C-alpha cells in the first residue's frame, strides 16, 4: 500500500526511542544463544587447552580478565614538599644496644 498524505492510520510518532527493530532483536537473540552455548562448555574447553599448552591457557585467562576486571588508569601525581629536614640525630647507647633517633625541623 503506497503512502497517502493525511492518512490517519499512519504512526506519526514513529518507533519509540531505544526500541530495536525485529531483525536486530532476532540477530541479538541468535548471538546470545551461540554465546550461551559457548559459555556452557567454556570450563571444559579451557581445561583441554591447559592440558595441551599451559602457557597459552594462562594467556587466554589473562586476556579474558580484561572483560571482568576493569583496567586501572595510570595516574600521574606531582607535588612539592615544602618541609625540609634540617638535622637528624642518632644516639647509640652501648650499654644495652638501644638505638634512639630524633628529627629536628
């Protein structure tokens, strides 16, 4: 049926924001099913890899951790210390081996 201007049956608001179309929804569901099947067997598959090549299994585990544990961002800190140590005194008492230290600022 061709578009007719002024037709009252036309949805003038369109698809609601965030609503996916049917084909996208079906594709996501198919991918989720495949991923779920893979996750069901994942533990056994990782054990097989670990038996054949433990180093590769460790690398794979570390790469997968990136999706579970968030990466820490490097933080650079710069600060100046205004207080300076002027004198350090160390007293050694030979009688009982105790060491006493003090700081004068």
